[in-house]
């Protein structure tokens, strides 16, 4: 469980991972040294997994977005095809899902021809893949990697305080 201050720090960093520790300290009412310690703990616990720049896919010639449902013949705890699929650079996400299909992939490609090559040469040929179903995205209405952090669930014990209150 994270407290309200950690929740606020995470919220700020999700919108701008380049926010300085001094700016974070001012925003949550702590000393910069306390922010450093909190960030180290959040990173060590794996709560903060990485800091990334979000790139416009059209600028890097990956404007086509598709979701690919993959059915495999795998059974049991090992998922070798998921590991193999996750190594394809154009595959951004691999989700093990319930239902008729086994995996849902989020794929970025140059164009339909590139997507077709990926499907034939890499995805459909992966270990134990039986079939695929592809949905091509025509227009993205919302795509946001940020997670809404429920403030009421981040509170931990009596150390609750609002963002506006000071303290070091």
C-alpha cells in the first residue's frame, strides 16, 4: 500500500517524468532529501518500473496500430509462445487473456503490408500458435499510459495530510 504523498508523487511523475526532485518536494510539502528517499523506495519495490518518453508513432514510421488475438495449443504454467511473441519489436504488449483466445497483442507497424509480414513471419509462425484474428485501428480516440491513482485507497494510517500542508 502506498500513502497519499507517494500517490501524489506518482501522479505527478506520470504526467511529467522529468519533474525535478525540488519541484516534487515543493508540490507535496517535503524536503528534497525526503523525495529522494521515497523515489528510491518506490523504485526498489518495483512500483516505479521505468521512466520513458512517449514517442509519436507516426514520426518513427509506426502509424498503423492493430490488436491481434492469438490462439495457441499451450497448456500449463509455461508460456513459451508468449515469451517468443514478446520478443518481436513491433509487439508493444502481450496480454494473457481469458476466453477463446490465449493472448491479445498490441502491435505497431508501418502499414498494412508490414503488418501482414509480421503476422505471417513472426506471429503466426511462433511456437504453438494455432490462429490469429487481427483488428486494425482506424482512429485512436484515447490512448493514455497513465494509471488513475485512487486517492482514497492510497491513505495509510494517521500520516494523512493534504497536498497543501507543509512539512519536511
